[in-house]
């Protein structure tokens, strides 16, 4: 039985594999799983919608083979409708697409769910809220990017805290609200206070002092719980 968003705890911590050591991918996944990760965040970039290239379905299939955690796949690509079936087939549990590149978000979200995964929607920080608002009600999870999509290790945009608060006001209780970009203990606390309940963290986990993934995940979770 595949993992679901509904079964994730609040808060849920999602290590972003973009920041891990890809030469030891299976080991990195095992380590963050043992350290308490609730799900894994997988960034897919096409070199077109964002100026970077990362992984495709072949790598997601290999990730699926070594973990039972929910695979939260963020499609930073220009034509998500062309690839949702491929990612669903190899084991993605959630597929999040950008509203900037989709004319009919509801139809795409419905198609994703027909294929098996849950459906998420997001926009970049400088995209107006009005692009996201019509798509929110059809999503199972809404991702607020707190940095521009495309690269890890960026500095958290504090002006996005108000966007988190605004988006939370649009959501039904069962919809999840995720944040991604510059998330560590303090920014997790800020965004949790604004309503986020799923926290994507890359650098702050995989490059934590002493590579202590247990302490990194525990600290983020504790900070997010204290609001």
C-alpha cells in the first residue's frame, strides 16, 4: 500500500535529496529514514522552466526500490502533463506541478490522481498570488516556494511568510501546506506559525554539522511544533 499525504504527521519533515551525496544515494536515504524523515522530496528540473537539470523517472525508480517513504516529486518542468504518467509508473506518491505552466490545473490534478499519486500545485516567489489561487482548491497539497525554484542552498525569502499565511487561509483542513527553500530550524518555526505543516529541508539536513541527520531533523521538527 503506497504512502499518502493524509497519513503524514503534522509537522512532517521532508529531506530534499537534491542536497544529498548522489554517489551514495541509497545510503543517504537509509540514513535520513533512520533519522526520522517522514517523506522524501525529489526535485525534477528540465533546464527550461528552471536553469538547471537534475533527475528523471529512471532515478526515481531506483529511489522507490530502496524506500517505503512517501516520494514527493516536485516537477519544475515546462510540460508536466507529458511526464506525469512516467513518474507515476515508477513510484511517485505525490506529483507537484507549477501553476505558471498549466492552463487547466484542475484537469491535470485530476489526471494525476487517476494515475495513482496525489496532486500538488506551486508557484515561484515572484509569481503573483492570483496565478495560484484558482488552482489551490483542486490540490491535495500546496507548496509555497520560499526561494526561486531551480537550485539548492538559497537564502530564505522572509516575504514569503505572508504568502504561507495567505495560502493557509484558502485551504480546507485536509489539504497540506508545504514550504521549500532555505528551511532550517528558525525558518521552519516562522512558516509553521504561518500555517505550514510539511517542511522540505535540504542543506540544513544533508550538510548539518558532523552530518548529524538525527539532530538536524529533530531540531527542525521541534521548532515547527512549538508554534
